[in-house]
C-alpha cells in the first residue's frame, strides 16, 4: 500500500472519527491555540456573542479587562442598563470589521466623522451617539453631554488598546450602513434608533472577504502600533441576521455573511502571527449540534450552547474545565427550549431593533 | 395669614423650629408654627413595612392627625433634602461631574469624570426611596394641599462647609478628602430638587422653592442663612415660614 499525506493525519482531520457520532458537544479546535494566563488582561468587542465570552471570563476568575467602568456612585442596575461591563469599554456592539477599524481611528483622532450626532428617536431635544446609539437608553440630554461622554469613552478605548494582552473580537455582520460623505459606518441603520435615514446621505454596504481582511489587517497593524505584544482571538457570531437589506432572502443573506466572515477570519489568522481563530461558530452552527443550541426562533443561542463554547475555549486556552453542559435529548421540546431561552443573560443587541416585534425591543434576550 | 402651620420632616425642620420658637417668645399670641421631626425616638421606627406597603409608624400617624385635628394647619413637608449631600458634599476620590439639562448651570469640571445626568438621576432616585415613602405618607395622612419645601441650596464656600460639617461628614473624612467643587454641589442639589418636585407633581403636592432672599446671585445659600454645612439657620426658617404664610 502506498503512503500518502492522509495516513499520518490525526483523528481530528477525519469526519468519521471526529464528527460522526460525537454528539453535539463537539470540540472542533485543531492545531495550536493561544495560552491564556489568569493574570493576562483580556478585552472583548464585537457583536452580542462577545458579551457571553466576557461573562464567562469574569465568572471563571480571569482578568477580564474593563477600562470604562461606571462611576462607583452609580447603582449596579443602572450601570448595566447604560452599557457598562458588557464589553471592555462602553462601545456597544461592533458588528463589522470596518466599525472596529474606525473605532480605533476615532479613538486616536485619525478619523473624525462628519455625521457624529443624531436626534434621539424619542425627541425632546435628546440626542444619541450614532456609533453606539443605544448606549444611553433615553439618549443624551444634549450635545455637550454627549461630546463629553464620548471624549471620556474614547480615552478609555485608547487605554484598553494599550493595556490589553489579548483582544477577543467576534465578527458579527457584513451588512452595514455608511455615510456617503466620509464612509463612517454605523452599527445600526440611521432612523432605526435615532437619526433620520436619508438615501442621499446613507448607503448600504455588504462587505466582501477582501474588505473584511483588509480592515482587520489595518486594525491589527494599528493595534500593534500601540501595543506590540497584543494577541488576538477571532470568532464568528453564529447568530443569523435579524434582517437583510441585500435584496436576498434572509437565510441566503445570512449564509453569505457568515461565509465571508468565516473565510476572512481564517485568512487573517493565517496571515498574522499572534492571531487565532476560535471555532465557536462551528460548535453552534455545525451539523453535530443539529440546531440544538438555538432557541425556538432558530436565531438566539441558548445558555447551553454558550456554556459548551466557553468550556471548550477555557479548556484549550487555560486548561480549565467548566461543568459539562446539562445532558438532554438532542432535540428538546419547544417548552424546554423556551425555558432554556429564559435563562439567557440579557445582552445588548442593537441589530434587534430592526425587527422589534420579533425580539421585543432594543434589549432582547439574544446574541449576535 | 392667620392659619397655623405644621412642618413635618427631619433635620431640615430644625431651622423652622428655631424660627417658630423665636416668634413665640417675641409674641406669644401670634399664630403658631409647629414641627414634627419624624425620626425622633418616640416615633421609632419611623416607617414600617416595605415598598408600596410601607407606612409611617402608628405613633407618628397619630401625632400628625392630632395636630391637624386641633389646629387645621397648612401642612408643609421638609422631608428628605439630604440625599444629594450624601453623594456630593465630600469630594469623591474619583472626581465626577455632570451637566444639568433644561437650565443653565456651572460648566463641566474638565478634571472630573463626566457622568450623564441620567445616571446621576438614577443614583439620586435610588437614594430617595425613603423620602418618596415619607412624601406619600404625608400626602395620605394630610390630604391635598400639602406643600413640600425645597431643601436649602448648598453653600458656595467649601471652607465654611469644612469648618461646619457635622459628625456624619467628619467621620466620612471630609477633612482628608476635601469638599466637593461648588459647581457639582449646586448641580446635584438642582437635580435633587427636580426629582422631588416630580414626585410632588405625581402626588398632587405643591413644591415651594427655597426662599429667594436666602440665595446669592448664583443661587447658593447665603452664609448668613446657614446653620451648618448643609442646613439653614433660624433666619432661613423664618424666611420659610414667611413664604408659607404668603401662599
């Protein structure tokens, strides 16, 4: 029998040995991964799924870096409502690579968007920050308050980039809306949560692989410019689009978006030292899970799914074993699924505003 | 005005009590102003129960009702009026500041951490739960027509505050930490007043601003109207009584 490259491959390279019959709690992480020490400062950003990572890191005793904390006088529930502690700084959801790059540039004064204040949806003279439109639930009382808070926020973003050891970024979407004037990308379409949509001033973007990789490469270069030792973990959110403006069916649009992000994540990790891809997307979306980790709406990820993802993450990165996800049938009854859904920790997801009837408003129990 | 006055409250009734005593000593036949201090020992515990079920203690209710039955007074409330001082009299180790909406106020301190007005409001409201209960109870017992007195404005001069601070603030380190900037103290007092005025509107109570003659051109409490770091004196109490008489 002739020898060939497949003979020496590990079991993880074979579907039959690594996937078939393994059940939903699969560990698809092959190859090298980074080592996470308890003293290393981990910052998170991205779509809603990144909030779960932050939650588990805190719960497991790791050094989750939060540079923008609520002032100690503020009650904890109010701080949570105002977006503190969800990520390492109070930037809200960062869905696209372009948003992340522009956040960096805005923090360091390299990009000053022309359209940088929106009227709040509720009116009354209140205003919102177009780059984190739900961070103040009722909007800011006025422009001066918004600008003061933004200056403080961006200072804390700089502090985060300069002091983190590991940056976890969850790529969430390829679709976004930008300013025609200067390309400023917003996390949510103007007019949905403040501002006013103007087809002459706003245009739809559906970023391609090359654009995502270019934006991420630019971000990595800038980050390493202020923090040469920074390591990066990329994940892709498994949460489907709430809605698509692409003209395609939302299922096809979701497949395109996630495919682009997954391909981009792979290329970025392959092209940059110190950048790793973590396959949380595969764990939730892959055939072994058979949609078990989605709630009844086939969009929101259950606590069981998040727990599985994070158990694999912490086992590989830190040698920590989380309690195994609860045993159960491969397909739960709708009531049980709903019950699991109710266990989700509330996360902030601006994208849900696109279809409030489906998710109950701006703070649904959902992830992205 | 010949109608008697009853002022119900806590520490801020001291100024009114001092003024009422001076009036009585000067003219025993003058219509009386009386006060009820709700946290004096004979009423303890001041409030029984929690949340919507919270009520003034029976002894306190009986005293208020007795005063109303005997004198049919104009009932005023000096309840609360201290929460803002708890947050903003002493300089916080992590200095903060905020901007007032809907009215002019001191600018942001550039050296302080900006906090949104909404979050400062949430902070104050969390601390005002007991005062809300007091207002609700006074409204329930005394009925319509109750007047809520705005708490005295802050003093502008931090040195006076540091020198006159009572044991509560001395024990919390006001000498070591220093007095908070006047601008912050003024703004948080204004926001506190707006929140309380909102509670009054919800309850159908009238909200009476601090006497104009007790305030300087910037709105701070004039030192000659100050009893200590946070309270009015007899002159302040006299100004309050006159304002009530003028209603």
